[in-house]
């Protein structure tokens, strides 16, 4: 056989496909730009998962772009739809409706069918009405809610599949892009509609809260996995699963000073930009204050820092910081510090990741601090292992973007057996700075030390650590003490 391949021919570039926005930025991102025009897409999900709201986003986005949008409502009345939409801020003034929902006079007027099946009486007039309206409007976007109502107007499953397929073909031939919902039950599953559609968007619930995923999408790749979703007073918001490897940004590899010379000496000049630092220790030892001190110094350089509070109220943090000479109020006024208190169990890991991305990509954050890891696990929805995985993804993303990360990790032991970090956290850290309470001659004291630095050498001594109204004070290395990590140190020279 003759080889007709031209050795000088290069592979052609992929053809760009036009897209229609769904009206939801996060969903468009998952779909790599939106829906492919003149195709039909199935919205699946239990009642209350947001299918109709998604349809409203889709239709109103079309009218904003001077497209013709048609809502074919087979169950809920137009009046109810408009009332519910208004509560979410949707303006349906320019949307066309074809209301085929059951009317109350069907029962009041005794219009039941004694001789003929309802499918024999209603099917043809309904199909004819849909065809006439579509031909009249020639809509760009159509939302059918729910198409499974047609099942009850068909004599059998074969007739329903035939009718549904011809219905969708009619719409696509008119140049429309169609979203349609189903009401799947155990007795009437929607497997047949899944096969007929060009794509399937599933709305539901995962361990982390409301979720959305796209198991099928002909003609294009999508972002796989269960993505986060929320129903708000503005409609649907979608938070794509964070994939760290897709993000990268060049940055200058340099040390970030704390502004406290002795702390910088321990760290061989400071924390390397674009690394993750875990500050660990028991309650009240100064972890958050030390992390905030790095942000204070960054503010002097004109950099922007972000703090997420999972374990402390914003007002308490502000008061405590001001009391130790860290002017967080002025930092916020000048735009060098953002403080956000995260409400427990109100945010999914995907939504939190979206918040972080906004601060990095839109606000130019240079330092991100999470206070603290235990609060993150308790405050976000999801199982512990899953949350650690999400935390790892956020940290990888931040490192790729050149952002310096500070994680506050509280350990249980006040004194006694030394514990560097909580189980399952230390592997996230490029650097570990630890703090300890200790008792010397009946007095409670504090020490600071560095356990790990991946990017440089560091001072391997412990220093006394104190927080005063003037700020952080760190002493000389405690070379005359032994047993510090046990919490009950002894002087090596009794004269000391």
C-alpha cells in the first residue's frame, strides 16, 4: 500500500468551538467556556437542587446578549416561576413562556377521560403547540422544565423516546440550544434521556455540601470531579475543584523578613517566598501574633496579605493585634491586609479555594495565612481526610503562584512530650516554626525554635520568646538549658 502521508505536513490546530455561556462563571469554567450551540443538555438532580435556577441563569444570559429565550414550563405555572425568580433577582421580562402546566379547571370542569387515554387526547395538540411556538419565535435558547412530563402523555416508553428525540431534533433544527430537566424516579428512570442528550449536568449533594458535575459532554473535554455549588440570594454559584497544576506564576526567590532580627536569625534571614510555613504550638503561645508580624513587615514593603480566621473572631483578633503594636486597622485601611472570618460549616472547600484564588489573582495577595488548621477542618464541610486533601491542593496552588503561606497549627500538649504538629500536617510544610511553654523556677516562660527548613540552613537553637505591648521580643540562644522540649528544663550550670 502506498504511503500518502506528507512528511512535511504538520498536524492541524484544533478548531475553536463557539460557546454559549450558562450565565454561571464557575460552570462555564468547568465546561471550558460554556455549552456548544445547537445541542441539547440534560439537567439531572433531586427536587431542590437548583435545576430551574440554573435554567433561569441560562435564559436571562441569552436575553442580555439580545438572543431569544423560550421557557417551556410543563409543571410549574408561569406566575409561580416569575414570583420565585423575582426573589432571586432575576428579570424575566424579555423571556418568552410556553405554559403547558396543568390547569386547575381540568379538575373543576370534570375534564377527565373515561374512554380514551390522556396520551391519545393531549399528545398531538401539545406537540403541535410546541412546534408552532418554536417556529414562530425561532429561539436561540430553550429551557424545558421538566421534559419527563411528556412521558405521561405517551402510550409507552418507545413512543416517549421517539417523541422526546423528535422534539429535541425540532429545536436543534431551528438553531436552538436546549437545556431540559427530568424528574427521575425508581419506576421511571431517565437513562433513555441521558443517552439522547449531548451532555449531562448533575446537581446533587456530596460530603462537602451541594455539588455539580458533568459526566457527559460530547465534543469537548470538561473539568471532572464533584465541584462545589451554593444557592444564594443571587441564584447559583459554582466553585470548580481546584487543580493546582494548571496554575503557575513566575516570582523572585527571596527571603521574607519578620521585622524581628532574632526571628530572622533563627530562619537564616527569613521565610523563603513561595513556601509553606507551619507555626505550631499550644494555645496562647504566640503563633498567630508571629504570623501577623510577617504581614506587618510585608505591609511596609507595600505587599498585600490575607488572613482567614477559622478559630477566632475578627474583633478579637483586631483588638489583640493592636495591643501588641501590630497596626492591623491601618493596614486594612491602606489595603495591605484583608481579614476574613470564615463561618463554621457554611463554606465548602471548593468555595474556600475560590475565595483564595480571588485574593491571589484579582487582589494580588503576596501572603496568605490560615488560622488555624484545626479550625479549617471543623469549619468547612467534609470529612477530615477529604479536607486535608483540599488543604494540600490550596497550598500547592499558592506555592505555584509564588504566594507565601503561613498555617497556624495548635497542638494539644501545653508541656510534657514534644509534638511538632498535628498528625497529617507536617508533610505540607516547607518550614516548621514551633513554640513551647515551659516552667522555669515556678514561672511560665515561652520559647521559639525552628524544626525544619527545606530551602536553607537554619539556627538549631532555642530562644526565649515574649510578647509585650511593644511587640515581639526574642532573646539570645538558650545554650545553658537542657530538656526544654520536655517543658521542664534544667540549667546545665547551677550558677545560672
